[in-house]
C-alpha cells in the first residue's frame, strides 16, 4: 500500500472515532501528495466541517466539484458550508443541484424546504 493511502486511512479512522482535528493532519499530508484525489478532499472537507472551519471545508468541497461537477454529495456539503457562513441563498442553489442529481434523497430535498 502507498503512503498516501495509509495517510488517507489514518485520517478516516480519526474521523470515525470523532477526532476530526487529528484527521486533518493526516488528510492534509495525503492531499499534498495527491491533490486531485476527490476521496481525500471529501474526507478533509468533512473533518474541517466538523471542527467548524467552514471556509476550509468550503474550499475542499469546491475542489471536489472542479474534479467532478455532478457529485451530488459535494453540492450538498458545499451547501452546508455556505449555510453555516450565512450564505443561505447560495447554499440553497447547491441543495437544489444535489437534489436534482439524486432525486430519491429526501435528506437533500429537506434542506431546500428548511431554507424555503
């Protein structure tokens, strides 16, 4: 296994145990090695979100969308980051995109309704 994969798995293990701050250390190292790996960006975005570092989380989810514009979860997660920063209108646009990409997700649709 590669060092990058080990760092990624280490970060995910920290996330699973509720240690988001520790996860960012390993995931940042993994990102430096493979900056275009969406799975690393997603995990890092989640870690930043959990420690309320909204802008850093936003940057990770925006990069995910550069890599894969039709990623429904990236749109949803970006919406959450924007909402936390008081940018509800912009967030709602991403919730609508997420919901249109995965219409069966009641969770995505409920975020749209919450912002009405």
